């Protein structure tokens, strides 16, 4: 066992979670919820996404939400940005960390952002440069790392090619997405054995969706390779609208529970987290899928 003492959890529920929920939560309720998340001990919250509202109507209130939340010192507030147009809005809302995104598989990239991989690179290059010149940190999401809903397995070299390019453009961290939740601990181990030889593990985060109930097992395996940053979504909200069958991210509450039981610090207060989960559950008017919420709802 070579586990880290502390893990950073990046909460993506207000973005990855809500982008795939049928119910559109009013901006004021999102603001209330994010303010409550800011009080849980989380150090990083992805609050929204500056994409085309036709593509993701659930987040069409991005500017209202980003400007309406109370910014707590010490917390990084992030947002997803696909292009210069999105970046302008994110800068105007004073987002701290800009997240660009693309896929390692051609078909998912096309369905998700309407461009080929090679046409996406110059767009993201400009966004990354402008964001960095504006004093922002930049995160690069790479999707379909462990499998694509349209193309099946994706070659590790292809994933590395996309990551290398984004690092060359100046991203500070890459978040590797198991977009459709197909990874297994063995696949994660085989992938990370290659990745540790190529990258500084402090610049790698993992982003597991829990479609097949494998996310916590995959995180456990990743910890052995020195990964100490994971994305998750409170209550297990979410999915990807351009990846059929993709269900929510690993639940923040389940991840915090596992890590604390293992003696790994997160800085997050579980009671406050459950209060925030209960709040978003009441907005959605349906039970959230996490194990912790199932226990909570039964009490
Ligand atoms: P497009 O239609 O190719 O864009 O969409 P375009 O550049 O041709 O412009 C068309 C129109 O859109 C223009 O308006 C632009 O101004 C406007 P018009 O002149 O026709 O009136 N436009 C915008 N409006 C608002 N905000 C913008 C913006 N950009 C252009 N930012 C685009 C290309 C990328 C915009 C579109 O495909 C899009 O918004 N896609 C977003 C898809 C998305 O959000 N997917 C989910 C997130 S990714 C994910 O979930 C995976 C992740 O979680 C990791 C994992 O799990 O693996 C991150
Ligand atoms: Mg995702």
C-alpha cells in the first residue's frame, strides 16, 4: 500500500452533474447550493460551463450563477470552456480555473464539440494561452480515455498524444475521463504503469463515471500509482449528454467516506456534505444514487 496522506477532491456536481439532469434548477437555487458546497471544506468547485445553451440548456444561466455565488477565500472556482467565446464569458465572471475539454476518440469529440480532434487543437491552444496570460490556471479534460461509446477501446498512444499536446500548450493539470464508466482496476493499472513513466503524477487527475459501479475500485487502484486528485459529483449526480448511457460521476459523499475510512484526509466535513446533498436532492425531487444518500434517506 502506497497511498497518499491527503487527497484533493474536485467537486464537479454543479457542472457535470447538473448538465445531464432533466430538471433545470433555477439559478438562485444553484447559487444557494454552491454556497453550501463552499462551506463543506471542499477546496475546488466546478460551478458551471460556458458552452452553447442550445447544446446544454441546463447550464444556460452560467454567467448568472458564476457571478451570484459567494466566493470563499481558499476555494478555486472553475468552469468548463470550449472556445474563445466561452472564455470571454468566463473571464468576465472572474472564474479562477479554466477547464478546456476534448476527447481522445474522434467520434466522441465530433459529437461533443462538433469538431475533429485536429480542428480542436488550435482552438484550445488559443484558449489556453489567453487564459494563462489573464493569470488563470488551466485544466485540460481528456475524455473517453478508457473507452468510447462509438469506437470502443482507445489506444493509450492516442490518449498520450492528446495529453502531450495540451501540456505543450500550457495546461497545469490533465483530468483523464472514464466518460462512460467502462474502466476496470486492471485497465487502470495497465494505463497508469505507462503514464507514470511519461508524466508528473501531480499533474494528473482522474475522473471516473460510475456507470458500472467500478469507480471506487478504480480510484483505489489509482491511489497505488500516486494519484491524489479525483473529480466527483455530490450524490453521484450527472453523466455526459453526448455519451449515451453515461451515468453520474463517482459520488463525492461515497468517495469521502471511503478515503476517511482508509485514514486519508480530504479536509471535507461529511455532515456538511450530506446537508448539501440533501439540498440538491430536494431541488431535483428524486433520490440521488449515492450509497451515502441511500443510507441517509432511509433514516
Ligand atoms: P458549434 O455550433 O460548432 O459552434 O458548436 P460555432 O463555433 O460554429 O458557432 C455557432 C454559434 O454558436 C455561433 O452563434 C456562436 O457565437 C455560438 P451564431 O453566430 O450562430 O449566432 N457559440 C457560443 N455561444 C455561447 N457560448 C459559447 C459559444 N461558442 C459558440 N461558448 C460548441 C461548438 C463547442 C460551442 C458546441 O459544440 C458546444 O457548446 N458543445 C458543448 C458540449 C458539452 O458541453 N458537452 C458536455 C461537456 S464534456 C463532458 O461532459 C466530459 C467531461 O465531463 C469529462 C468526461 O467525463 O470524460 C468534461
Ligand atoms: Mg464527466
